[in-house]
């Protein structure tokens, strides 16, 4: 099992959980990410651009999303979230999703700080975090590997964007948890 000790945030980088009051900044940043990097997300700009501000506020209220800023700026410049399935048989696994850092804030340590906040939160609510990343996305893959994520599979042609296929790498980070192998056997189906 992998143990991840989050790095100390770099100077000038702050990250915190977002709430409904952050909806306007989150909407702008999210749509910028979807428009600029359609191959990096399963969601599409066309779907979310049509949503009202209240839809983004509700997403922030219902989900654990973390936002980040650099250099004391007021504009939200990065975001990442953790999704935990409601279904009892799946709720031990969280999904890291929606990771986006504005180009002006890249290579600042903000992405690692956001990831550290998500994992800090995840450690208290799930046993393992999974994610999917387009295999050609070198910066994201390196970011996740540095945090301890390991590749457990590749889905060929996972996304089709503007007629082009993209493979996705499936990654997981398991937290130290008590051995549950002694639990009752699972029935079939
Ligand atoms: C993915 C993303 C959040 C990473 O943030 P970043 O600030 O660009 O990356 P970092 O500076 O933290 O770099 C992470 C690692 O990748 C490396 N890296 C950064 N840019 C790179 C590039 N273009 N090519 C190759 N490696 C790169 C860094 O050197 C670092 O590796 P190291 O720790 O071994 O030095 C950001 O690029 C982004 O928002 N991209 C668009 C959306 C996206 O792809 N989201 C991920 C969806 S799964």
C-alpha cells in the first residue's frame, strides 16, 4: 500500500474547499478548462455552458471541490474535486475529477497543492482514490505519479473528441487501511 505525505504548499499558493458562494469564479474556470482542453475531460463545454449559475452552486454545495489561488490573486485559478459514489458497494472508492489549472498558474505548485487538499479530504472518507487521465497528458500523469498514484490499466479509445480517439490511463492510490480480507464472503451477482 502506498503512503502519501502531501508536500508543504509552495509560497504564494493557497487552496481551500469551495462553496456555493464561489459559483461564479468556478463556472468561469470550469468552462475555460472544458473549452481549452476538450480531450482532458469526459464532460463537454456545450453541456455545461448551457447550465445556469445555480447549477454550479449546487454542484459546489453537494460535492467536495477545492479551489486554488496563486500570488495573492483574487481570481480562482485552479480546481480539483473528489466524487464519492452513493452506492454502498462502491463508496470505498473516490474519484478524483475536474483537475484544472489556468495556464498562467501552471508550474507554480498549485496543481500539487490542490491534489494534496483533495487527498487529505479523501483520506477521511474513502479507502482508495481512482482517476482517469488521457495517456498523452504528460504533465497530469507525472503530477499523479508524484503523489503516489499507480497505473492499473489503459482504456483504448476511451474518448472521441472531434473525430479523434484518445486512450485513457486508469490510476489508483490506495490508503493504508486495516486488512478487511476477513470480512464475510461476497455472494455472486
Ligand atoms: C494537469 C495540470 C493540472 C498540471 O498542472 P501544471 O501546473 O501544468 O503541472 P506541474 O507544474 O504541477 O507539473 C507536474 C509534473 O509534470 C511536469 N510537466 C509540466 N508540464 C509538462 C509538459 N508540458 N510536458 C511534460 N511534463 C510536464 C512537471 O515537470 C512536473 O513533473 P516533475 O514533478 O517530475 O517535475 C495542468 O497542466 C492542467 O490544468 N492541464 C489542463 C487540464 C488537464 O489536463 N487536467 C487533468 C485532467 S486528468
